[in-house]
C-alpha cells in the first residue's frame, strides 16, 4: 500500500520559515505529480503547489514568491520550503500524489501554525 508521510510542521512566528517533507513509499515516485494542499479551519482544502516528475511547478497565487516546492526522485521525497510565513498560512498541510487514470494518494497531514 502506498504511504505518504509528512513531517516538518510546527509553530512559527510570522515572517519565519518552515520546511515540510513528504516521503513516499511503495510507489514509482518519478511517475507521479506531487503536490502540497492545505486546509484551514472552516475552509476547503486548496492546492498550494505541485511539481511534475519533469520538475515543472505550479503555485497558488497566495504563496508565489514565498514558497518553493522541490522533489528528490532518488529519495522519493517532496519538499515545501515556506518563507515569509503569514498567519493566514496556518493550516493542516497535506501531501498528495497524483498518477495516471485518476489514481491519487494522500498523506495524513501536518499542522502549520503561524502566530502574529
């Protein structure tokens, strides 16, 4: 069974940085589009950033210039470097893997809390 395990969440002051990691197992990692989603209390889950196996990236407008997604196919790991964090970035962040034919997997999430 495919597993996605996130780490790196926590509490940080506004303006600070965090780096999230997502390790994937039992999957041909390079074939999947990897992404980070987030869900704040009372809000819908939204895409933060995604990265294809080729390295092409996509970002939500709200995080452009502050967040960077990257992947290491040799380590089956995707990262999200988050800089200049704002209180509105507070959410549970989920790792997502999207493959062919609509196959997808989700991690259990990691909480990021940004204090003002």
